[in-house]
C-alpha cells in the first residue's frame, strides 16, 4: 500500500512540474492583453498570398502598439486547423481567412466567432455585394466575417492552341463563339477533331461553373435538396461534354492536372480571378499564350474569402479594428494590384485603378473589367448546410463516368441517390 | 536452475541502530520509491496521450456531436453503433481495408523472410545490403506516396509505361484508381515497398541468434535450404514473427496516408470516385472532419479498435500454430 501511495505521489509531483511549465507559457502570452499602451500581437492565418505583406507594415507604422504576425499555409490545412482549434476552445488565430467552400461550415458555428454586427460592422452591409454579405451570415442573423475577395468567373483559353486549331484568337471574337454551353461544346468538338487533343480539363469543371449560374443550387433556403433544378442542368452539360469526348478528365489541383498545363492537354479552363495566379505559377513559360474570354451563359462566381475573428481570442477589439481597416477601399485596391484578388465591394468595380489594370501574363487582358462584370451580374445563390459534401458526392459520380465505371445515361439517378444520401445523414 | 545468481543480492542490512534512523529512511526511499519516479514519465505521458483519449473517445462515441449543427447534442446511447451496422460506407471501407491488408501483409512478411534468409549468408558488402533494404523505411511516407501517386498515374505514369512495354493498355491506359483491384494493388505496393526492409531486418537479427550447429546437423541429415528455412529458421524466430504479424496487423488496419494521398481529390477523403479504396481510418477522418459528425466518427474508431484487437489476436493464434507450437 505504502508503495502505491509513494508512486502516486511521485507521479503527481512530475505532473505538477509539467503543469507548471505550461502555466508559465500561458501567462506570458496573456501579457499582450490590456490597455492601449501595451503591446498587442495579432495572429492572422490565411493561405497562399493574400497581399498582406505591405498592409502589415503600413498598419504597424500607424499603430505602434500592434504587432501583426502573418501565418500562411496550405488551403485545406488552414481551414482544418481552425476547425480543430475552435473545438479545442484555444489556440485559434486572432484573425482567420475563411474560403467560400468552408464558410457554410463555420457560419453554422457562429457562437465560436465574434458577431461583427456587435462591433459596428453593420455599416459595411451597403458596401458589399448582397450575396457576399449574406453568405457569411448565420441563420440567426449573426455576421461572422467581412468579405475580402470574390472569384468572378471567366473562361481562360490558350490563344496559341486556338490559332493552331483554326479558331479565332481575339478575346471579343472568342466570347462570341460561345454565348451558351451548347455552343461551347460544339467549339470543343471542332477543336478535338482538328487537333486530336482534348478541349476542357474535366467534366467537374464544367459542372461547377454551370451550377454557379443557376438561380438555385443544391439546396433552397428551406434547406431542401433541389436536384431537379440547377444541379440537373449543370449535370447534363457535363455529361454532354464527356460524351462529346472533349474532356481530358483530369482532377483539378492535382499533379496530373498541373502536368496537363505543361503538356497542352486542354485549351480552356474556367477561371476565377484567383486562378490567374495559379496558372502563372504552374506554367510560367506560357506567358502571353493565355487570354481571357467571357464564360458561356453569363456571370458566375467561384471562391472568394472572408476575414473572421474567432471569439476565443484575447484581443478581439484590436482584431476587429484591423479587419475593418483591411476591407477599406485603399487596402482592397492595394491587394488587387499586388496579387489580383478581386474586391467584393461593387463601388470598387468603377474605380479607375481597377478598370485600368491589365494582366501582362494573360496577354494584357483587362482583368479588372472582365471579372468585375461577371461578379456584379451574379444572382445570389443560397449555399445549404451540406453544400460541400453534396458537391463532392456529385463530383465523384461525374468522375466515375469519366473513368468509365458508369454509363452517362445511368449517371443522373446515381447522382441523385448519392446526393440524397448526403442530405439524409445526421438528420437525427 | 542456474548456479550463478546474476541479480544483485538484495542487501538486507542488519536492523539499524536507532541513531542512523534518518539515513535508513533515505535509503528506503531511494530503494523503494525512486524506481517508480524514474519510470513514471512514461506512464504519465501514456495516461495523458494514450488512456485519456481512448476513454474520452469512448464517451464521445455514445454522444451526438455535430459541428455543422450544434443544436444536435446530447447522449446518443448506442445509436451511433447501431447506425454503423447498416452503413454501407462502413462495410465497404472494412472490405477495402481487409483487401489491402491481405494484399500487403502476406507478401510483405514472406518476402521479408526470404530476404532476411538471403542476408543471413556470407555476402560481400553485408552492411551495404542491410542499410539498403532499410532505406524505404527511412523515407517519409508522404514523400514516397506522392512519388507513387505519380508512378501510378493514368497519363504519363511509369507503371503504365512498363505495362505498355509488354503490350498492355497501349490504346487505353489503365486508370489505376478506377477499379478496386488495381487501386488495391497500387496501395499494397506502396505499403510493401516501405515495410519489407524493416521486417527483414527484424527477422535477420532474430536469425543471427540461431546457433549454427542446428543448421549443420540438418545439412548432414540432408535438409535443403528451403526445408531448413521452414523447419528450423521459422520455428526458431517465431516470437519475432508473432511480433511482426501483430505490428503489420495494427498498421495495415489503420492504413491512412497511402489511400489518402493516392486519391485524385484528397480533400474529399472519399477514397476514389466510388470509394474503391477508402479505408476505415480514412472514413473516420471523412466522417469527423469533412461531414463534421464527431460522435459517429468516435464510434467508428472504437469499432476499429475492437476489430484490430480481434484480428491481432486471431493472427497471433494462427502464427503460433504455423510456428510449430502444436
């Protein structure tokens, strides 16, 4: 008995040592809390390059007591990390960027974020695109984020490959080639017949832009699955493209896809504003070979992010101030000019700096004008709670058709079945 | 019974005189308690990072915990486990896991045994060979899997290039991820590549402890190399064989990195377009962090834990029998 007791005592002592260490660490980071005279550190988490380097320096100069720590990472990892820290209740950054693909997931946990309406963010509502403002709003009316950029949607094409296939290369003329998706597929068939190469990168990259153009997506505002509306239209277009043999069947953002750029495996690519950076990075030697035309079927949006402030932070007010400063017009234009992310405030689409901007890599296309037009013309689409998993389920069915495991005629019932399965899970 | 006692004799000092009472207290403390202090860090860490998560996971498994809908909360009882029984995704993942497990473990251990047997002979450059077979084990799994994912690519992949050399799939290259059998083979190849060398070294170290005269006697009696391997070597290294079987069972049933990174679209964690190669570990990750259903994911991981216990126990029994404990 004595023996066990002393063992327990020894164990306790060791635990106390460990606890002591971590306690001290916590204390030191707590020091940043408090009055205006004290030093405040704000950790900002995001992915890729959001053009913050210069903004950080400017802000720190104007606010000597604020130190901003930029923490960039991989797109999915950053979102997952935020989710885990929210569950743990500690460790989240003071400010975190959240992408469109994840905003639904996080707005459902609005209690874990600062309601920006409480901090006077209501003034911004009129400045934002209506749908951008609504997308980050929880069902009980809390605003968890302020919009940074929107994707817009256009069609990037390889003018050199178009020329070789005897197609027009001027962006106005190319836009006229495909006012709707049927025409687009016809152009694709011509291209394939002439060159023997594929035209688009994949069927899913036809499905997603077409779906974005529909008035209702997977779910209506009552959270009911609406497969027979928009999804059916988009699905049919993608099946038609696959049956026509114009798709290279490459999954986006994967090694094969990146290789596809270099090997000229496709000639067009549905591209939001932020995609331009990706093309430039993946195929730097294709400078001047890419150009941008309008997307068939009018406007659309793909991606775009928000700045959110997790409520577990120690310096919430300072964080909110910084976010408000970042979404001011001067800063938004600054970001647009450095990395090309298109602002989500329609007033800026009339700004001469945005309108005059030309992207050298994309054959000097006026990207400001092109993307602003598509983003402003978009009708808001409600994104349901299970939008993300449903999209993955339907995309998987499209991939199965591309892989030959499923006939395109049998694919739609299968897509409905898979989507319903996702919609049903967890309705306890 | 040994003639020499190797353990230090436990001094039992004569009953100490009363004036050195303090010293005797210190002495007893040193003798009885300090050993526990020295081994305690492991148990403390094990408690924090091993036992606690296991128990907490068990608690979560009988609760509803959904991140996408915080209103759904409270005790679920065995509801999550009941759901498991009728979840076709779970059974599909279980089938995939066992398929890949058998395709990887059986060849892996057999080849490791043969390689170890070869390395156990007199060779030139022994160290070179021994280090050489261990190299795949030292490669970070993410790096090697990325390379394999490109190796097994549909277009421009080396595996398809080799196949085309022997006249297969020149017209329509094999899409390794499209079918169950091809995806399983590809993933099992990655696992085998990584672990054969490691197991071979374990076997080799056990083999070196076998006295040479046993082999000499067998050779005199006319047993060939193959017979010696199965009749002498394997029975004599049986404890190590059991150990490797248990380890590969645990590793094989928890397979995650390889199928995850082999997927064309790793973000979805769906293990192929029709879940062709989704393993249980991957499904747990998907249910927890993609579908945001933490309670159900916890129930799945407990189910996986029980399955591993069961299979590891079964494998141990089988290996004991093969090894000659009849």
